[in-house]
C-alpha cells in the first residue's frame, strides 16, 4: 500500500460533537495516527449509545482512530492529558473557552507544553469576541451565520439543512488549516501555532455575495425556496412519476439548449428570456413553462434527456437511492468495509481523491478505551498496575 501522506503525524482528539472530531477523522483518513480521548463508561456522544457501545455512525466517523478513556473533570485526568500533549503534532478540541481555562487546555497553557504543536480550537463563536463563551451546535451556527434565514420557502418560516452541513464544512476547514500549519512548521521552521475556528464562520463563508450585495445595494437575501435570485432557470421540478428533478440552465448557452430541447427555441431569443437578467425578472412565467414540460417525463427519462443535451440535471436522491446508485459505487464515493460488529458496512469513502496517495479506511470506530494500555504505557510509561489503579478510581 502507498505510504499515506500524513503518516508520522500524531493527532490528539480532545473533542466531541461533531466538527472537531470529524476534522480529526479527515486527517486519520490520510494517515495521521489519531488518539481520541473519551469519557470513561460513556464515551463520545457520537457513539449513539449511553453505555459506550458502538453505533454505525460511530463506525464511520471514528474510523482510523484509537480510543482512550480519561475523565477530564478530575485533576488527575487533567494532569494526564497535559502529559500527553507534548507527544502530539496536533491537538484538536472544541470545549468552550471557560472550560478550556478551567482544565488548563487554553492556548497559552498548551503552547507552553508543546510549542511546536498545531493547536486547533473549534468553538461555537471563536476564542475572541463578545460571544466567545457561548456554546453552539450546527443548528445554532446555521442560525447565527445567516444560512437558516435564507433557507426555505418565502411564505413559510426558515428551516435548517437536513444534515449537519456546517459541522462538516467546519471539519474540512479545520483539516485544511491543520495541513497548512504543518506545512509552515515543517518547511519554513515556523513552529506550532493556534488555529481559532468558530463554527459559524464555516457557514458564513458559504454565504456567496450576500454581504457585498447588502453593502452596495442594501438588498437583504431572502428565502426563495428552490430558486436562486440571480440564476434563472435553476430549480427543482415535479415529474410524471411524482419525483423531483433539479435542473440548472442558468447561463445563456445552457438556456438556449433547454429552449431547443423543449421545442421552443424562440424563448432563447425573446426579450423576456434572452439574458440572465431578463430571465430573473420574468422568472415566474418561465418556471411555469418549464414545469409543464418537465411534468410530461419520468424523473429518470428527464434526467437522461437533459444530461444528453449537456444540461446539468439530477433527481433528488434519498439515501436509499444513493445506496444503489452505480456512479457512487463505481467511482468509489461509497465503499463497503468490514466491521467486527456490523459486518459489511457501507460508508462514505475518504475524500477528496488523491491520485498518488489516496486515503484509506484501516479500521472502523474502536471500542471504548480499546487503546488505553497501548497509549498510556507507550507514551506516558505507566505500568499495568498504575492503569488498574486509575481505572478503579474512575480516572480512565
């Protein structure tokens, strides 16, 4: 097997739910040795079980990790985690700043212990600013970043995304920031540094031109359902079999193709629809024409027809559709791995795809505390007797 690009990098995962631990998962997919610290007896929230068991979700999101247990609420546990920190290249945490300070995990404390380490703080509002001590989750970050406000139909209350989109966006930003900081450390001799990533910032970075439009025109982006206010046509349409297909023909050349495909080529030359600005102004009428046409085809036939004409289109896929889709399988976006508890388990593959050093799934999410002896004996030099005593005291 090709040597993974992050082999030799050791990551200490002091986090839970969801962006920060997934940051560590992304690094593990590409070869980093990731050691996850969990609460004794219960484990990480993502395990999905109250007794520290393993859920299928855990099998995926804790893949390529080692699990140790440590009660960070105890003074002994806090000392042990500080003893661990100097052995790691990267430390990732997402506790709120007051907790970080109380446990001695704040940036100043950890930098004094490991000046060459990359310290990643994924917090709700960042380490600075008037809201820095507030807690957050994906839902809260989506609200604060402005994403929830613009999501949904204009005549209904806003809705959040059906997935924890911001958590995963933040995880990608976190992983990107880690490799950037490691590159600086290892090629420029720059030493370690602190990465301060607020959860809401990942969502705000995806807000397109909403801020610049507001600053220059005073226009506030509002909910438009499945439409885009500046790109027409781009929406979802109901087909003859009751399914939905997403179509994007918002550029002038693409709209010309769509008009020809609908056997109404004159639309592309009309004053109402010839340009993107004109189409945006007359969107309601145009969408009605397209909706009537789309309703005469099944979803599969419409998708194939549009795709053959070079017009981007896709049916709205459920996870059941995705599980059997040939493209997901043949490309390797979805892979099946062997799990000791769940057997053959499909999951999302390591992404993105690298031609020479692709990521790999070397193990699924571990049992709680499965690596206590390995990590505490090898890194901290503790004896079997000391481990037994720590276990009896509830520290590990």
